[in-house]
C-alpha cells in the first residue's frame, strides 16, 4: 500500500492523525480560497472550521486524494456562498453575489490558493532567517519594513532575499517562482 492510499484509508477511518494532516495541508489554502469569496479572513476561518468538522462527523468515503481535495473545495465554496447570501440578505445588498457565483472567479480563487500553498511549502523548507524574510515579503512588507521588524540591516534583508530566491528555485516550479517574484515585486 502506497503512502497516498494509506492516507486516504486513514481519512476514511477518521484517524485523528489523518485529520491533523488535512489541517496542515489544506487549512491555509482553504481559508485563502474562502476569503476571496467572502472578503473576510475571520469569516473564512469559521467556514473552513465548519467544513473540517463536517468532514470529521460525516460518513463520506473517498477513493483517493483528488476526491478528498474536491470535497474540501466544493464544501468550502458552497458554505462560503451560503454565508455570503445570508450576509447580503441581512444587508439587503446582493451585488457581491455576482462575483461569488462566477465559475471563473472560483477557478481563479482555487488556483491562487493552490499557488499560495505551494509558495508557503517551499518557504517552509528555507533556513530559519531566510524563511522569516520571505514570509514577511509574502505578507507584503518592503525591505525597509522587514529591516525594522527583524532588527536587521537592509543589506542583510536584501542578502536573505537573494539567498531565498536562489533556494526557492530548487523547491518550486519556474512558473510559481515567476509568479512569486512578479506578484510580490521582489526584484
């Protein structure tokens, strides 16, 4: 039995270790995905918690990791859209629903969440100081801000940034690295 089959079997038997792994692997990307639709990190966190609890309490069985991932994204999307509908009904403003129901928007949000997850996994493989700098870049901080936050010289921040980019080339596909560099204006 290979590792992927073993993982799915653990999920199907509702193993606590498997759910810890699901949380580690998918929580951040699902929150990001939901937050794009509902425009709130806090609400997205609540929604994803509900999805994970629903999974834990359900009797759903999955054939493979793709089916599990599909369930997580579909459940998160549906719960988020229902949340937005309820919220907008309370505000009597349904203009935002046009974006949340758009298939293109949903696909873009999933792609962004997957890409962000890939970038975060690659950054977690970097040496500690370098990872701190790259995480702050990912959060949108400039080199000057990072210098102040980490109490480092700006030249050290720039050196860690260069080192991080060199190492990330080993851990990420070129397309993801290019996106990271362009989107976060690293160079």
